[in-house]
């Protein structure tokens, strides 16, 4: 869905070059309805320009900076040269993310979703998560919890979460640590088993967390955590080791958490 209003001076916009003239370049603004901007020849590149077509081509997708907006004359002045490579990449990625989010909205609510419903849902996600794409991303990671602060209906929340979980690729990070579990008391083997179950969370680890505990070599066990960010991953790793240590301590054993592997062989 495109914006119906006007861009603001200083804004970075994505456009497609429609026409090239000797005096400048006409650009169709892909994020705005029925809006076209002009890059004057002096804003195409720094220095003297012999041929505009040496710098841009028809059909090219470009990122431009909005210089001036004259609503009365329906004119939007743009600059191509004032956008650096970092800004270009970030803006193109944002635009691509917006396109993905627009497609997810269609999947969630149907191709015939009316503008009023689309806008209402989009505004809720933007208010809580800062963007439509970010809202779907958080729904994919945290499920229904990500939408508790919105005023969306249960049906709308369910549609977003289901669509997000099936279509959004979530960035994850992985951290690893180790815990030594020792119990010389009677029933020590069972004590270690209980401690490992506790380390794995006894089935209570959140859906956004992938936690795995594997045997390395007595008495050492590896804890591997995959989570949406390092803060969450580190927290889950430490909590997993703490659960294991507490569980085995209650059964007469001991547990010790460390970050580096101590056994020589896997």
C-alpha cells in the first residue's frame, strides 16, 4: 500500500526513473500514490555532467533525497547525488521490508481487505513496534505476547501471528556454554537426568527460544541456546545452567557453569 500524502523535505525516498531529459530526470515515487519527482541535472552527480545517461538509466530504481515540495504546482525536487551508499542500502532495505509487510497483510486479511481495516491494523503495529514489518517480525518471535499492547481483536491477532510464523524469517543468534553435573550420592545417575531435564526447561521454554543440552564427556554437558538477540540468549543460557545446578544440588550433587569446554574429546 502506498502513502496518499506527500514526502517531506529531507526524506529519503525510493523511486523508479521514468524519463531522462537533458535538463534532468523524472522519477516515479514508488512509495507514494501518483507522485513524481524531478532530479535537476545539477543534482544527478557532483561536477560537470556531459550526459545524464552516463549516470542513470530509464527503469533504474534509485534512492533520492527530497529537497523541496511545492504542493501547489505538484512539484517535488529531488537530489540523487546527496545520497551516500550507506543511506541507499538502508532505504532500499526498508522499502523491501515494507513490500514484504504489505504482502503479509494481504495473506493475513485477504486481497480484498478494505483500506479502513488495513490502516487500523497497520497503525496498531506501528504504534507498538515502530513499523508494520517490525510488528510482524515480533509476532513471529514472540507470538501473541507481541500484540498484547495493541487494541487488535483476537481474530486479527491470530491472523497476524499465524501469517508471521509461516512467512517471516527471523534473525537468530546462538550462544554456547557448559555445565558440569556431579552427584556421588545413591541414585546419582537419576539425579543427573533430572538436572538435565531442568536445564532444558521442563517444557516451559518460550517458543522463540531453541535450547538444546547435549553430553560432551563426564561430567560436562553443553548448553546451546538460539534466540532472537544476544541479551535473551545469554539470559536463557545462564538460567538453564542455574536450573540444572539447583536441581542436582537438591539431590545431593553439584553443578558448575563455565563458558569454555574442558573435556579433550567430544
